[in-house]
């Protein structure tokens, strides 16, 4: 399986595809039912968090454009 690819969709979810697992804050792995592609909610409206259920449609705006982060702060 290919390495994970994460795509930030404009006005929508974050799509993850490839070889990955998703864990909760306690380290428990979500059972993805064999899926190799999932979408995570960014808008906070999904009834199926952390997964996207399409509730963002018409309620969330963000134009996803890649940019460079500033340099890491040195300790």
C-alpha cells in the first residue's frame, strides 16, 4: 500500500488515503472497516466526528492553498 496522502479540500474535509491509521487521544485505533480513503471533518458540524458526513456543505468556507510555514522556533 502507498504511503499516506493528506489532501486539504477547499470548503470541506481533509482526505486521507493510502497506508494510515487514526487514533484517538488515548491511542485507541479507529476501526476503519477496511477503508483506504477517509475524510476528516474540519468544520465541526459532522454528526460522525472525527469523520466528515458532508454537513459542511454551504456552511464552511476555506480556500485550501498550500504555503510555507515559518521556520521552526529554536529552543
